[in-house]
């Protein structure tokens, strides 16, 4: 791998190039980034990194940005300004309330009534790969892994969560409507079959 050259980022102001690199790294980091790691990655003395991070933090404050650079848990990270937290919470809640697709609702119903159930079992019922839908439902907090099958491969088994019951306004899964309510009884099926039956055409006609 070729050595990094921050001068290629900003030849007019090397310090600004380092500041830009700090921003880029902290922005994509999942956890607070220690100043020692930044110094190692950017090949700069630790005091320089700490000084530039301090400059960035004050710059965001001075221009009234909606985010800030803070030192927490031994590292630097970006976070929302505390005064704006209610708007962020509203955004997150709105995202969670977004409507589920028909495929997601169908899969959720299968999990609810057949749990614990594996991916393969869901696929056999729906006829399509449920992985993407299951990830969506898990991200929403409606389904979760509840165990593993005893059979070969020990497939992951899925079930609904407490949030699922909470969203439906039920105390437990026992309060779900009986699935039999959605299946017509034998008399209805017989009537449908009779009504839809194609009768053979009688070739004879009365004189």
C-alpha cells in the first residue's frame, strides 16, 4: 500500500488537511476514536492531534452547528447538540412508524402464528427468501432470534418480541385472534366449490 500523503488533500494548508482527515475518520467510526489512534493513522505527533481536535470542537460551537465533537470514553466522536435531541428523537420515531410492506406484514404474521420458526420454514410457506424482510422486522424490534432448531444444522429460530405485542395493544400472544377466524368452515368451502364448479355441457337438445 502506498504511504499516505496529506499534502495531496490540501496543499495550501497542511494543518487543514490533517483536520479534514480527523473529521473523515471520526465521522465513519462506530466507537469514539482515541487521539493516539488518530496520531498513528495520520502519522502526526499526539499534541498536534489533540490541538486540532480542540480547534474543530470550538469551531463547531462558534458556528452554532447542530453537532459537536466531544471527547468521551477515551476517544473523539460526533454527537447531536443536546438542545436538538427532541428533533432527532422525533425523526427516529417517525422512521419507526414507517409502514411495513406487504411482504413484511405477511412474514410477521407467519412468525407470530408459527413461532418458533426458521428461515427455511418461512421460505417454504411464502415461496421466497425471507432474509431481507427478517432483517427489516428485526431492525424494527418486532422479531428476534429465540433459539436454535434441534435438527441438523441447528437453524436459527425466530419469534416475536414484547414490542410486537405492545404495538398491537395485546398483553400476550394468547390475545392474537384465532387463525381459524380467517379460514372458512367446511360448509363455506363446499358452497364455493359448488358455485365455481364448471358443469359439463350437455350435447343433446330438446326437440
